[in-house]
C-alpha cells in the first residue's frame, strides 16, 4: 500500500501539473480538495482519467467521486479493491 | 469624449525579453519560450500555483498582466465593474487545440479542453485581479492598433470602463508574444491613447 501511495503522489503531480509540489508535500490522509490541496472540479476529471489510463479502472458511479478522491490513501484503497 | 484617455503603463514580452515602460527588466535568450515563461515566473517571485496548470497562452498573458498590474493598486482605485480587459491575438488557442486533439487518441484531457478557447485568458486574469468589467477577445492576423484604440476609446466614451487593460497575447509554435498596456483617464504626463502611440510601443523590441 505505501508503495502505491508513493506512486500515486508522483502521478497526481504529473497529471495535474502541480509542479510547485513535491510528493512529500502531499500527506497520505490530507484532503485533496478545497481546504486541503485545493484541487478543483477539472482536477477531479483528471483523476478519473488517471485511474482509467494508469490502472484500467473506470469510476462506475460518479457520485462516488468525493469519497474515492478524498485523499491519496482513499484513492489507493479504491485501486486496490478494483484493480483487475 | 469627456476626458483624454492615456497609456499609463505598458509591458512587452517578445524574443525572450520583458520590457516595462521602456526598461528591460528580464531577458534570457537561451531558453525555450515555455522555459522562459517559467524562469520569469520564478525571477519575479510570483506565487500563484494555478499558473502551473495554465496553457502556454494563458501563462504568457497572465505573466504580462501580473507584472503590469503588480504596482497599480487597481482594486483600491476602481470598483471591479469599472475595470475592463480587451485583448487580441493571431493564433487564438491553436497551440492547445492541437494538443487536445492529440490527447483524444488516448484519453481526452479535461484540463487541456478548458483551455481550447482564447478568452479563457481573460478569465484567468479577471479571477486573479478581481476584474468584473467589460471583457473582449478578438482574433486578427496581425495586431490592429486602430481597431484596438477605437474599441477602447468607445468603452471610455460610453463610460463602460474607467480603466482598461488592453493589448495582444499570442502563443503558437513555441513562440510567446504579449503586449499589454493600461489605459486610463486623468494621466496628464502619459502618452495619449491613440493608434500611433500604441503601435509605436508595440513595435518596441
């Protein structure tokens, strides 16, 4: 899990053009949206693309987005549960 | 027209140089345009993380607006609705349009898609500087100073704006070019806002 979380941080920075951040700047349980990392709705779409491109996972229900994309750890949990 | 409109300040970015009111403030001929924009962002110690997400056109225009407005205190002198922004360019959002089209082959990128309109630059600048006045973006083959000055002067004449950011911002094929100036009334020692003066400044470097 910790390896996946570390990889995800690198991929999130790359996919979302967060060049001002380093992987260690993102906490495993830090909220990604609003008060946390400050991501927005376009970033949420990019995270969906990231899951599809890198892990072959389609978010079946868009309503799950806020829960799945809450933190890097929740994304890692979702990938672990849904990776084929 | 009730009051004379003047050019109170201007900024020119071309050939990896930045000139403010006739003074060269930054230059690096060794870098690509994209690296130059990043280097200028770092050099002027701008802190706006959204910059990293912008496409090249927005980075070009945002940077120039940032440097033009950083000492102007527009929000202390004017209401947001009294500040306008009008710019034009030659290549619209083509630089990003091409990248977005390429992304369709694999997975269309939402963050590229949002930049497939040139007037997104206006949005980025308006959000940053709390501008809510008249806004327009035009596409011409070359910078048309006569159109630009006539359009702006009509905005002042009809009292749509009390100050206006105006100019040109273009990015295509690795080439960044921008020219923004601030037009205001009541600036007695500044150049008069007419096509001759605007063209003269535009041709500056």
